[in-house]
C-alpha cells in the first residue's frame, strides 16, 4: 500500500505537490469515489482516476546501463536518434535518472519509480557522481585546486568538485586523464568546469553514482538493480 499522491506522482502525470492539490480539489477518484484526504493509501489493484483519466500503476523496474557514445539520454528524440530507453529490453515506460551528453559514456540508471529517481537527483542528498575525463593539455595542481575550491561556470553559477585526482599525463599526445567527483548535476557541468580552467574535454565517462558502478558491464549492456540496492537508495532518504 502506498499513499495516493505518491502513486500519482510516480505515474509521471504530476509532481507530488500537484497531486496533493488535485486530491484536495476533488479531482481524484479511487474505484469511482472522490478522494479528498491526503492520508489515503492505495494498492496496485485500485482504479485511480485523475481528472477523469485512469492512470497506470505499472510494476516498478530499475536498470543500470553502460551508455555508449552517440546515444541520447531521453525517452524520445525528435531527430529519431537511438535513446537509452531503446537499449533496455522492457515494455514498461521507464525513463533515465538525470542525463549524460550525446558523446559521454558510462553509468546511467533508468526506472519508472519517481521517488527513487528523486532521491538520486535531489541536491539535498549530495549523491556523488564519479567521472573519468580525458583532457587536451597537461593539467597542473593549480588548476586542480581551483576545481576543488570553487569555480564559476556561468555568470553567477559557482560549483566545485568534491575530489579531483590526476590519473595520468602524456606529454607526447599532450593529454591528461583526470578522475573528478561532483555532487551537483548541472547541464554540461564537467565540461564547463574544465573549460573554466582552460581545458577541453576530449572524452568523458561516468564510472559511479553513489554506490553503483559499472563492474563488468560492457558498453551498451545493462542489468536490473537488486532489491538490496533499491533498499539502499531508499535508506538515503532517512
């Protein structure tokens, strides 16, 4: 049994707050009866209508994908490019948690559980995301310290890396390999951070989100999350 507003929110048609407003306004029915109380709990056997539209209560699904380059992080693409959802073998309406750029590879989670996704994305939980970046140029300690202490990536937008570790430099190819950990999730954040200290990101891969990692997953492969992993994410909310 789950609270009615949570079920509505998880269906994707409204936020939790909007769902509560709809309930209080008498625009939600459960098994044909108008519901106006926020403490109402429902099961997947109940018929829920929101503004006369029946919502679907699909079973929850959770996947971890190793995203290849050239795949769009969305559910549909107006240019008909392949999306991360296309790589998952399911008929359930899942969606990506956060995003990775078209040319960025690595770990991304997909689900149809809105509350689960919110825990992983909400800034207050400070979920760590670990990336490996290949840079054009040889990065120095001074630039690394700037990334950690805080740097402006847009006017009035200052971010910082939680950790930065130089993995390798190559004088012949004039490149650096850097591991960087962030807790924010702003658009193109890693690329903008390195650009702000004078470096172009040639390749970018996300290796970890929270306690999730790619392990033996090859590019384009996916797996289902275990019940233990799902519970562990929900424990972050407590």
